[in-house]
C-alpha cells in the first residue's frame, strides 16, 4: 500500500484546509458542470472543521450540491455526538446553507433496523460521490469501520450493493458510548471521484505508518480504503 498511498505532508493545519478547500471546490463545480449536481460526503470531528469553515463561504453553486454524511452515531440531531448537527453548524452556513442535506439517522431503535430505509434514502441521491472527506482514528478506523465491529464485513464487502451499513463497534476509548453507527460502505466511498483522508498530529502519523506496515483490514479497517482507492489523497499536518 505504501507505493500508492504516500502521505501528503502540509506545513500546517491551515495550509491543509486551504489547499483542500480549493481542490474540493473545483471538483464540485466541475461535477455540477458535467452532470447538473454534485454529491459531497463529509465526516465529523475536529480535524475537518477548518476545511468546512473555509468551504462554507466558497463560490460554489451550492443549490446544486447534495451533502450527506460518511457516517453517523445512532443519536438524534441535536443530541451529543451527532455528526448531522456538527455539519449543519459548521459547513452548512453562509453560502453553503443553500446545499441540500441528507442525514443517515432514521426513526428506528438501532441502525440494523434502519439499514433498509437509509439505503432507500441514499438511492435517491446522485451517486457516485464526487467528493468524500474521511478521517482516521488512532485505532485505524475510518468512517464507522471500527476494528472487529459487528457489521464490519458487510460494510467492507467490495462486491456489496448497499450504500450504507449498520455497525456496532466494540467499546473503546475511541468509540466512547457511541457503539451503534450507520456508515457508508467501502464501495460507496471508494467510488468517489475525489476522496481525501485528513489526519493531524504526531499520533495519527505514527498510526498511519502502522496502517501501511500490514494488511489486516479487521485490525485497522482504513486499510480497505487505501487498497480500494489508490488515488486517495492521504493528507497530514502537524
């Protein structure tokens, strides 16, 4: 994997956010010009926050952009941990408020009971994804593909037809109490025209080096993405 997923190193987090904002804006505008709409899949977390703040004021025809989530904790919007609330508060502001948002939370007791409904909702969006913004945890997860999680095999099935899958993670310092998740699948994300993996800090750089040193996708599921999407922009800043 190291030959096709070399790390792109930026001097600062601001430089990374600014460069990726420019790249993503160009890709979204090109997709709108080519097919009338663009699909933008985004992750939560502190790492992409400066990127989303920059994009919120970008000169993009946001009314023609569909925004959805890479993954979601099984909590209602407005509750602690909601990626939907984070994205609405940070990205879908200013000019980007005109975008059309589709979340991954449905009215069901757990994500496994909601998987069919969520996939039906996603089927109405203009796939393939034009831009996917991904992150990586120190445990080697990306999206909600957690090591050895229940539902991980379905989420990582390269031949799977579903766009989303339910996952129940093993409790860890990374997951906290949010074990139940809905996540985009490997085929949905790997099919993106542009996928970026954003990482910051020395711990994440060491974790990425560990990812590249082995092949076990169950141990560090981000390896599946690196294998399936060799054109991924793997980006790091101190």
